[in-house]
């Protein structure tokens, strides 16, 4: 049976997202096929074609795949309607200065989030939990959880159904993620206590555009012992102020 071209494109993009979100260069074919819910032959055929097109590369001595130069070239040509990173930069620096902790900006990208910026604070221990360009499934990490919790329930269902095969890597299930979404909505902010990174606590709030659509998030991360109740309250207030300042710039 011939697979429709649109379905093939969708599957290829799914593989690119999975590889982009993995920190391992030794992600085996069987692992990729399982995460994408594809049979090995289909996954292998798509991976080989992506390598031929320079969208993926395989390093000598490694079994795994990483993103290739074609994607970088395409990224340079892409012109976003709003450069959120530039808009938020000064506010992120203020936030890092006030909290002393590592400050991050992430944006939504389909069923994932991508790290757009990180600013180092003044505290002697900084948590390098994410690099610019790192990708994670929606709901993993404080900022990502803040975005997911801000979506309507029908969209959350779609997201969780899509990313559920990946949740085991983080010790989560779809039911656990729903519990975290409920707690986040009740608090008004998202709190990650060691799920995205061991012994690291992070607090995040969602950024909405002028149409009130959740598009990004700001979060602050530090070692768990630093996040006392008092520090948490201070961080939340500063993150809240940072998000409001960014949103006011996005507003017409």
C-alpha cells in the first residue's frame, strides 16, 4: 500500500523532532522507531533519506543521528514575525539580576518547546539545565508545563496523546502529567522539582501573545536547597513581573 506523501512528510518531521529533543547521539534505530510508533523498515527508510538530504548526519564511531546542516541553513532563512528573544532579552537580564538564578526563555514549537535564551545570574551555583536550541516535549520542565497548562483541555488531550510514548524517559505517564497540569492551574505558576533535571527546582510562567494564545514561557532554575518557601515567593513575583513586561511589549 502506497503511503500518502503528506503522511510521509509528517513522519519525517516527527523523526526530526524526536532526534532534536534527544541529548544522546547513540539513539538506535529501534529506539527511534519505538518512540515514533513506526516499524523499523519505515523508520530506517525515512532516516536514510533525511541523511541523504543533509537534514540528519551520523558521526563516525556513533550509532545515532543528529541534526544536519540543511536545517541550520533553513533556519537562517526563516524570518519570524516577532523576534521574541530580542523583545524579551532586557527583561530576562533584569529577572536574572533580581533572582540571582539562571533564567530561561522557551517557545512553543508544535508538541515541543525549544530553548530560545538563557541568562546567567549572580548566585555562585548556576544550573545549566538547558542550552539554547534544546527541545523537550510539551509539559517537561517548568516553562513547558506552564505553556501546556494554559492550553484548553481539548488541545491538552491531543498533546498528551502525541507525546505519551516519550513520557517514560522522564518517569511520567499521561495521568501524572494531567495531575501536574491541574496543580499548575491552581497555583498560577508551574513548578518542576527534579523531573527535568535531578536536584534542580524551576518555576515558570506562561507568556501569551496579543490574542491571549500561549506561545512561550519564562522560568528560573536553581539547586533544590536554594528554593526555600521565601525564595520561591520572591522568584514567582519577579517571574510574574517579567512576563507582564514582555506581554506589554507584544500587545498592540
